[in-house]
C-alpha cells in the first residue's frame, strides 16, 4: 500500500505478504449507504479465505488489512484489482515471512556477509 493498502500472505509456495486497505474518500459514503462495502468485503473474505481480516481506521479513514495465502506472486494483481474496482481503494502490499521462513532466509546470511561485508 502506498499510504494504505491491501493484503497477501503465501506459505507453502514460500511467498508471503500483508496488505492494508484504505477505502477512498470518493466512494466511501455512498458505498456504505448502499451496502457495497459490506458486499465487497464479504466477497473478498469468501474468495480469498484470509488467515486474518481486521478492520480499523487507517490514517483517519475506514480501512483494514487481510493476511491471505497465495501460490504465486502474480496473484497480487488479482487481489489488488478486486479492491480497485470494488471500492476504488488505495492499497499497500507488504511481503511477510513466518518464523520458519525467516530461519531459512537467515541460514544463508553468513555467505552474503562474507561476499559483501
């Protein structure tokens, strides 16, 4: 998310991400009044089956974040477009790791330090 965003986490394929959602000023009031926000978030939860979904204020506006499993980083485009088209939202995607991913990643750090340090 550039200043707010969307979600993404990938485990078995070794990819992970976190995303935050900011519902844009341009659509938030009408979208809430008509039930569109509820419908879009319900559809996102059904489609993405997030490990976690939290809703809260983001920079003083309605927002939240999702943590979802992905098989491939190319899924980021599909996830992002759901929010762009569904809510005209601003999003931010941040890769994340599990503790096991971190241990695996750190196992090769010594070689990198020797080459570049």
